[in-house]
C-alpha cells in the first residue's frame, strides 16, 4: 500500500513526465500531492502527471519508485485504474470552445451587510460573474448592481438550505455557467488572487471541475463546483453541513491558499462544511 511513481519517459511540452499513483485510494494520492505541491490541474482520472524535475523530491517524500509496468499492474489490481476510453475529454485554456464561465455563490444568510458587500467585491475581482448572494428572509445588503440577490422565504436558514437554493438558482442563469465558486461569509477572507487561483481550476475541466481551497493541507473555502456536481452536492447537503460530505467522497483536490490569507486572518481556523 503506497504512493508510486514511474520513471520520467513520456515527452510533452519540452520535458519528460512521470505518473504518480496510489495503489490504495485516491484520498491517499490527493493528500500526498497536496503535501508536495503537485498541481491539482495535473490530475487525470487515476494519476497525476509530474515533470521529471519533481520526481526526486517526490521519492524523498516517500513515493516508491517503480517501473512503468509495475505501476500499471498495481494500479489495475487496486481497482483505481480508469481506462483511456472511459476518461472525459480534456481541453486546455487555449483550446476550450469558449472561456469557462464561473459564477460566484455567496451563502450569506444573515451576515452583516458590510461583510456581504466585501465578499461580493472579492468574488468579482477574482473573476466570478455574476455573483449570486443567498440571503435569509428580511435581509438586505448593499450589493453592487452586478450581484444577484436571492432572498429565501423561510428562515433563519441552515447552510444546506442556502446551498441547495443557490444551486437551483444557478441553473437558471442566462447565459449558463460552467461552474460556481461557493463562498461563506464567516470564514477568514481570501483576496482576489486566492479566489482566482481556485476559480482557474475550471480550465480544462469545465462542467466537471471540482476543487477547493486548502490552508496548510486543511480543506476550506471557497469551493469550485462544476455543473455536473451540482445535483449530487445538493443531495448530500443536510442541516448545517453543505457540500462537505460530497467533496470528501469525491476525493476533491485542494488548491493551497494559505499564502493568500492576510496577516489578520493567518492562523484562523478553517472549517470543512
């Protein structure tokens, strides 16, 4: 039971590449990749593509070097192998038929208006458009004209209710969006650069995109949900738990953002919901 890496022998983009896999679980693979700063974008259904220069560091961190033949055999035996014909088609930002559209989804509830306005501005600056704000009954916020307010009929609402209502509303946006970036108002604020870092995981994945911010390896927010995940994430939400149960089952990769927290927020707890 281990994380495995084969020799760098596959040429692409002017260098050689290796495969990084786990013969135990995707959770083990994603955790190892996060600890060693492997880009979530390099994940391809059952493995990460890693450049030759990174392989010595991965081995030093505990990856077991094996031949390509052994890596494939152990991956198949583990049941984690995804055959090429079963993989979704991949694109790149340069070949996508249209730039992916990501809406912001702020589950504001009864948060103070200044906090809501600040979070909306950060989502917009991070590349999310439009920003949909889910508010408890009777709540109003001083929102920018570009933001869309969804005021719930009953409340105070629970996190699951806000997520489900927000995802339903997102399906009606015109023009349609490929993904939503879900944010909460009561966690340490992430600036526009950090928001864009998570948002940009949509490239090459589109409606299949799935990623969440991580803070020193701990899962947090915001969360990128491609359209294909909306129904399952909404169904898994219950009470004061949002998409967390679904994200854990899906082995959602983390996008490290600890370096993007301001000094005031540094060290503040991050909540997995």
